[in-house]
């Protein structure tokens, strides 16, 4: 069956982390503002930063954000294939929101042709419901070792008959060479699909760029259709952990300082298989918080001072990340920190690590295993084949605050002796979503997005302040409002790109 001829546009990039997802998000909002019904689409996403839809399916967080930009509900059709690296050589494959087996790259490559009917069906159904589809590529279309089995870049553009804009990160350097190199490595029929370039993350006076813009058009015959400025404090969820792991975290304009130091310091352990690291993004907006990312070789102490809180994040391979903590002796540092009254928090996989045992009888993460946890909470976890995917409201028992979040885990946790600290909204007993020890200084939850709540986040920070003998601020200091940031992003991109030219190429 032929695909409906919907207006389409695809954003591809010269490489990873050049801003494809952010530009797609902005263009989704711009097209919406111009009166179109819009939806995002990315055939395949490789990321550990995932989202659970209201109907209980799993998809990339990036496409969920793009759906928000379109003011529609996130839908797994927008991201039919999600690849979640689990081991050095294997990844869990999620198809239409449901997790399948862990596959090697060779096995996944062999599976790709079988996925095309599902991909085409997802795209076609979206195209019949919307006026415009904005597609996003992955990595670079010029990866010559991957071209033969491509399903996410030029193959997707050809399926949708979409014109392509090629984005490059000028802040990283070498962007003009990357444009020319990308075109030179593509077959002519694919290179001709690229209609122009977007320079992303530009700092300075655009006049400096003009000779380069003219030269690149002279060399390639294709224009630069946009120059987008480097936008700091852009607190939008990233699709992968490149920025987090390279330390390119958002910058704050001001902080509340006491004796020249930020009031509250939160240390986050950077695990090899960290997932949903964006759970911590809201803290970057808080004026009295400093985030310390603890990587291999680092100590919990920064300039000789211990943090106020240690957070163990989610993980796609809990057993391996537990082994990493023990290998690097971070487990000893966290244990010593907790013994001195430090606050330790575990989210999802981090919660499982806080327990006494972790059993994987079915080899969900790799091979069947049973390992000891950190032993902070009297709980044990068994990894089950079926993944829990659930979105909903919760009640924080101690504060009485109600908010929302989502679960996404294979674990079933049993409790020997701990108190529930999070409950599913409307439930007074049974099925808790998190537990704490008797002191409340060590707790964990299966909930992702728990710190997105401005009210709960401020309560949490105020507890830190009080523990340090400082007065709680009580009043919310920062709004983690992705809607405002999406709008700001769209406004800046609209100013920086030639939308008239883009509309002409979409005819």
C-alpha cells in the first residue's frame, strides 16, 4: 500500500550529539504554531533514556519530548524501534513499546529487514493522522560501515520521501569539513536528498560566518538554511548520556551561596550503564544546589568536603554496575558516608542496589546470576522476564506530597523489614513504590521523574538545608517547566532558520 503524501522534513546530522533531537523538537513546535497538525518520527533510537506512555508502552524520551512540542500524547508509533545497550556486546531491542530479547549487533542487523513492515505501518498510520511529519535521523548518514543495513537515516527519508536538512555542531569545530565529507560519502541519489545545512550551537557574531556560508554553498551547491545560537541553561531531556558523561551539563547564572559555597551538594554516581540520567535535570535549575557527578577515579569528597546527598541512579545492567561500584571501591565510600549520617537515595536500579540481594534467574540482563547488593535496605529483588511499564500518580508518605512519575523495570522487590515511603495514589497499603530505613536517611524508589515535581524537589532540598542547620526556604525556587523551554527553543530556531525556504522544499 503506498504511503500517504504528507508534508515531511527530516533532520539528519554530521554525527551524534550535534543537536538533531533539539532541532526536531523546535521544528515540531514551529509547524504547530503555523497551523499544522504535527508528529515526530524516528525509526530507531539507541538510548537508555526512555519514557513510559500512558497506555503502558516504552519509547525514547526524545520522541516523547517532541510529542509534547506537538501538543499530542507520546505514542510508540513515533519511535517503533528502541535499542537499549545492556552489555558490551548486546542490547535489548524494544519494538513498538515492548521489550524483546537481548541481541548482539550481528543478530540485530539480521533482524532489521523483518522490522520494515512494522516501521512502515507505524509511519503510515501517523501520516494519515497528521499534516506534517518531522523525521529525525541517528548518528550520521555517512557511516559507510552501516549504510547497507540502514533503517534510520536515508532509508527512512526515502520511505517518507522527505527532504533532508543536515545539522552540524559548529561549537565542536570542523563543521564545514563534516558537511562536505558527509556529502562525498553518500551515493549521489542520497546526497541529492540533502537540501541544505543548519549550523547549530553558534557563539558570536554571525557576520564572522558569512564567508564560510558562501564558500560551503559554492563547494556543495547547497545553502546554509539556518544558524542556531548556543543556548545555555536549556533544561530539556537529552536522548543519550553523551553530555552527562562528558560533563557538558547546564550552567547556572546564579546560586545562593553560604561562605562562598553552594548550600546543598548532590553527588550522582556515574554508572557505566546509567539509564534515565535526566531524572536529575531539575536540580540544575535550583539556585541552592550544586550537582557533582562522581566518575571512575573520583572521590565522594570534592575539595575535601563530602556531599550532602549521594544518589545512585537507574541502570540497564544492575549486576554489572554493582560490580563497578565494588571494583572502584565507591561502595566503601558510600557505606562510610551513610555510617556518618549521610543521605543516600536510589532510583529504580539504584533502589535495587541498595538492597541485600539481586537475583537474575532468567538472564534478563545477560546470564543467570545472583549477587549481593550494598545491604543498606532489608529488601531483595528478583529480575523477571516481563518488564513493568506503568505511569501514574504517587503519594510521598512522609511529606504528604502528591505528584506523578513512571515505573520501568524488570525487578520484583520483596521487603524483609523496611517502611514504604512512596505509595501508588489511592492505595493505603500494599504495592509500595519505594522504601526507606527507620531513620529515613536511606531510601529508594522505582519511580522515574519523581524530582520533576517542583513541590517535592523543594521539600527534598529543604530537608538537606535543615540537616545542615539552615532554614528551609519552603517556597518553590525554580519551575522545571519543559513547556516554557520548548517555546524558548522554538522562538530561537525560528529566528535563526529560513522557514520560507524550508516550506518551499517541503512542497
